[in-house]
């Protein structure tokens, strides 16, 4: 089976649609993504806006934009997602990082596992992607 997931992207950074000095409203309407694919599968849309605070200008932001489809009942490559590795410089003090996940096509009928490894410590987050933030949509 070929990967059934399709992603459409647009960088709107220079469009003038987002301003850090005011309340912003973006409306997505009139989208018929099923017509382009011959299916009725539409598992969410995301607009991600990232602002760096002036007092944190040296903070690192690493965004991974992926269309990484997996379902445990598939065989081979479609049964698991790709490992994502985040690298950063060593420091002599403890630091805190935030990992945010925006996951589409999360359904209640399947088991999901997110594995996070830092050094030799591994943490598994099990069954937290259950359409908690909308139909087949989770923010974790």
C-alpha cells in the first residue's frame, strides 16, 4: 500500500496576515481537499505561528514539518514513523525544552505510542492521541 497521507503547505510569513502587535484571525474555508485526491479523508489543518520574545532572542526553535503516516496493522515502512533527532549544544547548566506535537488522524480505536529519549532515559507516552482537540486531531 502506498502512503495514503497527503499534505498541502504554504509559508505565509511574508503575507502580512500575522502581526505580533494585534489579535489575528485566520479563517480557512471553502477547502475541498477530497476532490483533489478522489477521497473524502480530511484529517485537520494547522496554522503554526512562532514568535521569539526579545528577551529570548538566542533561543533555538527547531520545527519538523512531516507527513509521517503509520498504522500498526500495516506491514513494513507504514507500521512505524521515522525517528526525529534534535541536536543542540552542550551546556554547563540544566535547561528546559518544550516538545509540542500536532497530530492529525489520531483515532480512538488504535493504540498510539510516542517514544521520547534524552540521553539514556526513555519515556513512552501511550494512548494520549485520541482526537482530544477535534475530530482526528491532537495537540500534545
